[in-house]
C-alpha cells in the first residue's frame, strides 16, 4: 500500500516509517522539521535499506498538500504532525489550536478531494483527564486539563463528525499512553531540545551528565511508593500498532478509538531503578513538589486493541531503558 505519513521525521513517526518499510509499504512523508531534523531520513534509510519519498512542507498548506496527493495515489494516511508540549500549550494556546487543528482540517479536505478516506490519528491518553478508575477503557468520559489535550479531544470530535457525514470515511484514533525507548539500532529516538518536560528524556539527559539530577515531582501520591504511576510503552511496539491500525481502517468504516499501552502501571522510582540496573549507571534524584496538573496513576486497558487490531505490546521495561540509553549514548558520540 502507499501510505502518507505526516510528521514522519519525528519521534513516533520515524519509528513507524521504519516498520511500514519493513513490511513492504511505499511510504511518503511530509514534515516541516518544526520539531525534527532531516537526518531522521538518513537513519531510516540506513536501518531499512530503503528510501523514503519525502516532502518538506506544512500540512496546513493546502496547495502543498494537493501537490503531494496529485503526485501519488495514496491509500491511507497516518497523521502524526502536530505540536505536543503541554507546558508551552498553556503559554501559547493559539499556536497549538492553529497548528494542530488547522493542519488536520486541511488534511481531511484534501483527502476528500482525492477520495482517500482512511486515516490513523495520533491521539493521547491525555483525553481521559482525571480517570474515574483504573485501568482506563476507551468508553470512559473524556476531559482535558490543557490546550494541547484539548486539541486532541477537538480533533477526535471533528473526526467523529466527519465520519457521520460520509460513510466512506474510516478513522482509527490511537490514544497513546507514555511512549519511551528507541529503535534497537540506536539510530533513531527522542532527543528534545533544551530541558525536557517528560520523564524518560530527562533521565536520559541526567545519564549523560547534561543535567545534574532528576527532580521527582512528589512522593506522596496514593501509589505503592508514593511516586506517579504511568503506562510506559516501547515506541517500536507503538509503531507496530500503527501497522495494525492501517489494516483495520482498510477493512472497516466509521470511527474507533484504541488505547495503546502495556496495561501495566510503573512508578517514577520503578523506572529510575530499572534504568540504573540495566544500564549500570546511577541516576541521582531529589524529591520536589508535585507538578501542577499531574494525576497519581494512569494505565490502560488494551483489550480493545488486542481484540480488534490484533495488537499487543511485547517489549519489557528493561528493553525500553536499554534502548533509550543506547540511543542517547550514540547521539553523544556524534
Ligand atoms: P514529534 O514532535 O517528535 O513529531 C511530530 C512531527 O510533526 C515533527 O517532526 C514536526 O516537525 C512535525 N510537524 C509538526 N507540525 C507540522 C506541520 N504543521 N506540518 C508538517 N509537519 C509538522 O512528536 P511525537 O512524539 O513523534 O508525536 C507524534 C504525535 O503523537 C503528535 O501528534 C503527538 O501529539 C502525539 N502524541 C505523542 C505522545 C508522546 O509522548 N510522544 C503522546 C501522545 C500523543
Ligand atoms: C505528560 C503530559 C501529557 C502528555 C504526555 C506525553 C503533563 C501534565 N502531562 O504526561 O499530557 O500526553 O506527557 O507527552 O505534562 N516526572 C518527574 N520528573 C520529571 C518529569 C516527570 O517526576 O522531570 C513524573 C511525573 O510527575 C509523572 C511521570 O514522571 O508522574 C511521567 O511524567 P511525563 O513523562 O511528563 O508524562 P505524563 O505526566 O504522563
């Protein structure tokens, strides 16, 4: 199949492109490098031994999109492109509403023009807000606590309305839990600029000495060791979930949301100690105040993805920690 991947130079997108190429799909990528580099493509080509057709441009630019669709007969789209920093979205909400919403609307318009009706969308567990119980099921009530999360919820609503307007559409909305890890080659991974907001990227910078210590946001939550519990999922498992979602949208119409996680809750201290143990390295940390907006625990029930997508995660927390460390060490050598 010929699959268009928006945001394919980014963290999850680049891993997904590798998996798509490995099973023989033709892949076309659009990215504007607002949060990635063109060197992703060299790494993807080295890993896969295949070339990616790539267009530099903005998904919100309708004439650019029409040009891409007119050159290739696209069977389905995976839409990763968007901004994702929660804190920045609170400071600059319009930047987030503009990029995340407008790019999605333009994409849907051009897909309809070119009669391409199959889309896999990157949603997030953030749409569950503060869940009423655990593990989280797809039919839980939805709410958000920041503009980034609201863009995800609004896009889910848009997809639901668009699907109701024309029965040709097929949408899979993948609600990711906490992706970490990197490709086992150590050539692609997550490498945020500046001080990271998320836990694993922060641990990675402490592991290389770029940051002196980890600040753990609270140890007085109602969790086994008092630190926050999340469902960390290896990015390669997550990438493989997109291949299953593509199969699903080719065979079904309508709109479906799927949780992609492991189903296991892991505390901040569990993650830190596993990282230390498997990589034979010390991660100094201090306990600080809770971070505003954080919840105590969040983990998925992935039964629906298992039953309908025939997907399940397979990589361990140890592999997530080893692969993250291998990637950050490789980056340092460059
Ligand atoms: P990322 O920032 O690494 O990748 C996004 C890519 O999209 C980047 O390469 C960026 O340059 C590109 N991009 C952004 N806006 C664009 C536009 N208008 N036109 C063209 N390219 C554009 O992020 P990621 O971690 O790979 O996340 C991918 C998607 O998954 C995002 O939509 C994100 O919100 C969602 N998501 C991520 C996480 C996570 O923890 N990483 C969790 C839940 C959901
Ligand atoms: C955060 C976002 C969420 C987004 C997700 C993936 C917030 C409030 N939530 O989720 O919307 O979908 O990232 O991008 O920003 N922690 C520390 N020290 C740190 C960093 C994190 O102790 O330096 C703790 C947090 O308190 C939490 C856990 O580590 O308990 C995971 O944090 P993080 O990686 O930021 O992910 P989420 O909070 O789940």
